[in-house]
């Protein structure tokens, strides 16, 4: 498979990255370990919360999305990591059984001024459930290698 370099991306490009299905046991396992709020770890308490039922931690949702991003985009590129996320928003609850679809929108493609072998891409990720509701958005930066021949 041909790898994509920085030069292979264009601002305005939209890329469907794939899907993942949310598992109840994974919600509970993640939340018990990392985000033990009642609406993430206790189904009875969650029923009486403002959410009306068990929901995934936003951090768990972000981790699931990252897996889709790696499988659907990063593995096919000359990646050098990421300096971070500029913004993340959790817009709707993510529930057991939801199927999340992830799309990347390329915002900027910028060659480095100080390192000729790389540049960064700023992307907006949009995550929707099976009903088409946007449940999460994220704007992040990725560092990508430039084509060795400069084209």
C-alpha cells in the first residue's frame, strides 16, 4: 500500500475513516478505571441521572475515536505523531450499542519552516452515531513526513 505524505492532503478534503461500536462492558471497565462517575459505572444511578441511562465517558469516546483514526488514516501515512489537540467537544451522550462513524476534515496543510522533512496537518474530526447525531468533535494537529523527492 502506498503511504500518504504531507503533500498528498488538501485543505477541504473530507475522509471517512470508519466506524466502531460501543460495548457496555467496555464502558464500565474504562469508567471504573479512569472516570468513575455514577452515570458511567452504575446503571441504576445512570437511570436516575440527567442522561437517563448508562453513557460512555467522553475520554473513552475519544480513545475509541483515536483507534478509528489510526486504522482509517494514520496507518496509511508517514506520521511522526502529534503535538496535541486544540479542542474537543462532547455534544451528545454515547450509549452502549451505539455505532460511531468518524470523518476527518482537513483544515490546514503547512510545511515546517525549520524542518524540511515534515509539516503539520490540522484536522477537524466529526463523530456521529447511527442516528446521524454528532456526538463529538475534535480539532487536532498531526505531524506528517514530506515526500523525499519534494513532489
